[in-house]
């Protein structure tokens, strides 16, 4: 499948691009940064928040006889910004891609959403299994989380209107290895990240679906069942590092809500 990977120069992109290529997909990179040195993929240096530029990428690919079949949308600022910046980075970019997908009959998108879409959820509100499910109400912890919720809503809207299959992956902490107590619950390993994206790309007719993008962590805070139903079978567990992780004073406050530090007063600021 020919897949446009946005944010291809970023930390997830640099793992997902070779992972999808190894799985046999034809990957086309897109980022507002130029292709990293040595990267020989087809590459578009474009800002995803510019709908005309995004539409031009789809048209160029089609005109070159290499039409896109799916999008993996990883472009976006992974941290907190102003409300306007966050909405542009996450919601506007998603909508620009969806409009181009509709115009070019591309019907699958995998989106890098975030645990911060539900980050305000108290740990005490976890279900009987001790985990938060995909059915929990959106509860952002930051403007970043609010923009992810809005992006998810636009994906759901386009799924209903145009029959697009859209999988929103609420990613935990994408890291080489966990380094804090919270990460023992939230870690997504690089190999599991590739498994997650590949499963979301190839699941049969998911419609609009949400999964939690974490590894099979013994101390997980989110339910993996929805992901497993889509074919995402994580193989790594942060517990392998538990002995090496020292307790910190912040651990208790970071465990109060599933968004961890983003759900603390440190991130409170006015929208304007
Ligand atoms: N890293 C994590 O633990 C984590 C957790 C949850 C969600 N996510 C989400 O995953 C996605 C990727 O995160 P990352 O850690 O790889 O971030 P990153 O900053 O390492 O990479 C993001 C890439 O996207 C590009 N980019 C940003 N805005 C763009 C735009 N408007 N148009 C084109 N390119 C743009 C950047 O140049 C960069 O190369 C983000 O949407 C982030 O919110 C990441």
C-alpha cells in the first residue's frame, strides 16, 4: 500500500517509516523539515496546516502515477503550546489531510492522537480492571489534549460523512525505554509503535476507532482490548526496566491523573 507518512522526520516518523517499508509498504514522506540526510524516500517538504499545499501533494502523487492509498498522520508538536498553536498543529492539519483524502478517494488514516485526550481522568476513575477504556469521555489535560480531542472529533465526522476508516491511536510515552515510574504504565516501545501503525493501517473496515498506543505493560493505565480487536498485539513490557527506575518525589502527583505532569498546575495558563 502506498502510504503518506506525515511528520516523517520526527521521532515517531523515523521509526515508523522504516517499519512500514520493511512490512512491504511504499512509503512517501512528508514533513515541514527536509528529508534527513541519507533518506531516499519520495519526500514532500510541506506544512500540513496549509490545505492547498496538502492537496497539491495528493495531486502530484496521482499525476506521477503513484496515487496515495492511506495516510499515517504523525506531524504535530508533541508538547503543550498556546490554544491556537495546538489547534493548528493537531486539528487543522488533520482536517487538511481529510479534505485531500476525500478529493482523492483515499479512505484510510491512522492518527497519532495522545493519552492527553483523556489525561484529566483521575486514576481513581479507572474501571474494575484498573485501566481506562476507549469509551471513557474525552477529558483533556492541556490545550494540547483539547486539540487532540478536536482532531479525533474531525476524524469521526469524516468517517460518518464520507466512510473514511480512521484509527486514532492515543499514544502514551514513545521512548527507547521507560525512565520514570509513570512510564512503567505509559510506555510505547518503538517496535510496538510499528505494530500499532501497521495493524491500524490494515484492520478490516474499522470505521472510526480509538485504541491506546502503549506496550503490554504490566502496570498499564489504559485498556489494550480495543487495540487487540483491531489486530494490535503489543509484545514489549516496561516491567523489564522496573528494577532500574528510581522513585522520584514527583511520582505521586504524576499518578493522580492519567495525563501525569500535563495534568498538574504547572501547565495551567490562559488561552489568550
Ligand atoms: N512522542 C510521544 O511520546 C507522543 C505521545 C503521544 C502522542 N504523540 C504524537 O505523535 C506525533 C509525533 O510525535 P513525535 O514525538 O514524533 O514528535 P516530533 O516533534 O519528534 O516529530 C514531529 C514531526 O512533525 C513535523 N511537523 C510538525 N508540525 C508539522 C506541520 N504542521 N507540517 C508538517 N510537519 C510538521 C516536525 O517537523 C517533526 O519532524 C505528534 O502528533 C504527537 O502529538 C507523541
